[in-house]
């Protein structure tokens, strides 16, 4: 089997940057909640429930995206670790 060359430092750095983006997205979800927290109170009674559901859906969407992005970053870091471990333990140089 031919050798697979992976620049693990770059892969790990990219994973770390992606994890940072996920943290920013989690913060954004909190900002959404804060910005829209009074929306239901300010809305007419007929639309107050819908406004609250809208706010909740936006926050949940941002959190779901953050979790997916965070997993991508963690997987990239894990892949870099695995490539290094295989290179050190299995692949002859």
C-alpha cells in the first residue's frame, strides 16, 4: 500500500480554528436569545407565542450548527493524532 502523506500540523491547526468558530457560534446563540428575549412581551398577544417559538428556533438552529462545526474540528484534530500515531507505530520510514 502506498504511503499517505498528511501534514498533521496543518490538519490540527485547521481543526483548532474550526473549534474556535464553533465556540463563536455558541456565543451567537446566546446573543440571539438575549436580543429576542423581550420580543414576545412586546408583541401583540396573538403573536407572542409565535415570537417566542421563532426565537427558540433561531437559538436551537445556531446551537445545532455550532455542535456540527465543533464536531468537525474535533474530528480533524483526532485525525491528525491518529495519522501521527500510525506513522510512529506502524508505518516504516
